[in-house]
């Protein structure tokens, strides 16, 4: 940030009025028509804003004709500048995706084609394998007994246990669990629940009796009013529960259990998939349960299971050490 540049300036999209109007229409379309998550929309907007600031610092006020006339070297210069700032390859890949999304919008609206983006390859990023927990650790994290000594209200302990039961017992993302309404509460006798996943896509998820009972225990203990259309899981003041509360809960529990930092709420979802696969769960079924758009994402769990089997083989086979 320069000496004359305020934080507010950094949050503005540089460019003439026509370009800024196009950016605003694009962002609104991402949320309304593409139904992208708020986090993705925010990230795409931030990436485009950084790119426009980069152009403004090297050339002049960005315009749509300037973008259409960009050269491949202009895109590569931006990528190189971001790498110099130690931005990861994964973030660079997302940046390119955001820029290409805006370029497609410009082309659809008849402004022209940003052909330079077609000449830039996305950085190769190794796909990180999921890091599941052992069955015993996953079960322990969802048990209220591990937190019985904490100075917290019993209904709060029951609430956290219910959320974690949904993550491990149903494979939900934390946003999906916290996005449930009171009306949608999976209670005993209910064998499935509808959740809203990434991209606004709905899916049906089976509910185990033990998970439904954990939710019922929370509702029985919760002293706060829970309107049918309001959030199922609430904080101490009655508002929607923040994911950070659950992350903090798991951080304290893993300390008590001696688990590594990789034992996070999302690791319970990984554990759900890995443990199903280890018990001969069908890959396509697991894909549907997790709400993965691509089977290739779910197939990462087969690599985790294969690594586990090889580790067991190496430890047990009489000739493994030779």
C-alpha cells in the first residue's frame, strides 16, 4: 500500500465506470445465477481486484478494452508478482479461475474476448490427501464424556456433541450442519435429512439413530427458543452458531486426547468417508453422501485407504523388513 493509499482505496475496484459496472454485474451473477458460496464469490472478487490494481500500477486506469487487449506476458507478470509474495500454487490456480470467470462474463456480454488468458497454463498443484482420524479418536471426539469436566453449560456440551455427530456420523461439512434449521432437525424416527451443500445443491443424507439421538439430547437441554425457520444450532445469545466455536471445541478436545493438529472438524468428514470405504463402502455411494461433484475428488480416499493397507502390510508381514 502506498503512502497516499488508504485501506478503503484497496477495497475498491480500479478502473473506469464501465469496467466497475461490469465487475459489479459479474459479482452479483456469481451469487445469484451461478449460486456460488459467499466465500468463493469473495475470493474471486478479491483476486480480480488485485489483478486490476496490478494493471493500474504498471499501465494506467484499467478499462474493458485494456483487458481485451492484454498479452500473455501481462498475465504471467501478475502471476510472477504473486509468487514473489509467496502466494501458493493453489491460490494462484483459484486466481486464474476467477479471472477466467470474469473474462467469460465479458465475452457473453459482447465486450470481446480476453484471449491472453487462454495462453496461460494453470500451475500444477499436488492434490492433498485427506487426513482422517482413527475410528477410536473420531468416536471419542463426538462423545460428551471427553468434555464432561469443562466449565460449560450442559446444553452447550450437548450442542457441540450433536454438531460433531453430524460431521462424523453423516459426513456433513460444518457449514452444512450449521445451516440446518430447527424444522429440519434429524430426530429419532427420521432416517434422512436434506442439506444444502456447495453451490446451493441439495442432497439427501441418511441419519444414524445415534446421531438423531445426539440432536434430540441437545434440543431437550437447550434453554433458548428455537423458531422452526431459525437455525437448529445456536450460540449462547441465541444467534446462529459460529463455525469457530466448533473449531475451538475440537481444538480443546484433541489436546485432551493427545491428537495432532490435523484433528479438525473437517477431519471428521474425512474420517466418515475413509471408514466407510475401509468397510467396503461403494465409491459412487460415498460420492453422493459427501456431495462431491466429481468422482475424482472422492477417489482421493482410495489412496488414503491404500496407504493404510500398505502400512499394515509393512508392519505385519514377516519379510517386510528385508
